[in-house]
C-alpha cells in the first residue's frame, strides 16, 4: 500500500482509489461470507476473495459453508463445474439446517464423460424427509463458463433458477398437510466429492483418477436474505431488511409471473429427465401429497 499510494499522488485521487478498493472488497467477498471447512487445503479462496475453488483427488474432496445462517433468502451463486471427464464427481451446492428433522434445499451436479451431459439433480427436505428428486439436463455446457444458480426461499415457496430461468417450484402446501421449511435457519454448503458408485449413468461410469485433481469454481455470491443471529432475524427489525444492505425485500413475497411460469414449463417439458411426482412405481401406496396438488 505504501508504495502504491506514493506521496506525490493528490489526496482526492488517493481517496478515490481507496474507496474503490474497500467497496470491491466488501461486495460478496468469500473471506467475509464463507469458511473453508474440509479438504485440507483443497478448497481455496483466490483473487482477494472474489473467487473460490474446490478440488477433488483420490485422497479427498473439499467443501465450504457460509458463516451466516439464514431464515429465508434469495441466494445467487455463479458456478463453473468440473470440465472434461468429470464422470463420478458430484458438486453439491445446497442450503441445510441441522439436527435429525432438518430442512434442506439441494442442487447437485452429477459429472459425466467429456461431451456427455451433466445432470442437475434437485431435492427438497422438510423436517428430515426428502425423496422429492427432480433431475434436469441443462441447455448449455456448465463447464465452459460461469452460470448463476439461485434459490429463492420465502414463506410461500421455494424456486430453483438457472441464469434467471425457473426450473422448479416447491410451494408451501402446509394447509394441505405437507411440511414446508420455514422454522429452521439454514446455512449454505458446497462440496466436491467422489460418488462414482451412483452419480454417472447410475454408477456404471467410474471416476478416472488419472484426470485428477478435479476443480469447480465459484464467484459472485449475492444474498438478499434474513440473517439469523441468536434466535432473531435481521428481517424482523423495521429498519434493515437484508444482509446485502438493500432496502427492498420484495423477494420475501416474490412469486412466478406469467413469463416465469412459461419458462418453468419450457424447462420441465424439454429438460426434465426425472420427476418423483410421476414415478408411480416408486410410490405404490400413492404419490406424495404435494404431487396431487399442483
Ligand atoms: C451422461 O451421459 C449419458 C449418455 O449420454 C446419459 O445417459 C446420462 O444421463 C448423462 N449424465 C449422467 C450424470 O449420467
């Protein structure tokens, strides 16, 4: 710093550069928002906190988690997945609470051989019960560039989106007896690990360790969310409404507009490859209640 701000630089210019430096450092900084939790050095924060990478090799995968717990939020993250032969690898990116009756909202990216499509696997757990898988192909190569994966979680619904296109909606149907995640604060978690017993073509294609280390990258984390601290939500105070400092909390009651509903239908028609709600063989006693409601 000392040599960069040489004393010949006029003061207004100096303070301009200082302002830019501190603003950039505070907007979605991985050092500030996340802890690297496992993988013994395989998880890394780079570029002054603007980039995070996870690696997997034969000895171990790696992972990180948010410092904050959230009770509702609109959470965006850009991911670039393991390129090339990623068969057998799974990149999980999810929200989860703790305990035996936990809630969870999952994105999992199942790798594949070079040129074969990833599967985006999603699930919703409420009070420890999941079994709500929906799987999709993507309409782009998720390893070629960063794409935005978002979870909107408010008291009425959960919406999974990819680059702003909704791919799945899980509505609050508590009034029909379907538990909905809304009492347990959740943290954001992500991990890259080996799951070649099931991930690629149901476990037929194994991880090729000669390609290791496998790497997935993260950037541009952005959360408009209610931060949960010591049993209180940042959203219940009238003055501040979100962790990002934004005044608007429209996301807390956001729903799909007509365009969103049409996009959702387009994805479900063209890219959905598995839906638990149509898997009658799996549920011989009858489909889960929420499947009959929508
Ligand atoms: C991998 O590619 C095969 C062949 O195209 C496909 O059947 C499968 O769904 C793809 N994805 C995964 C994760 O297995």
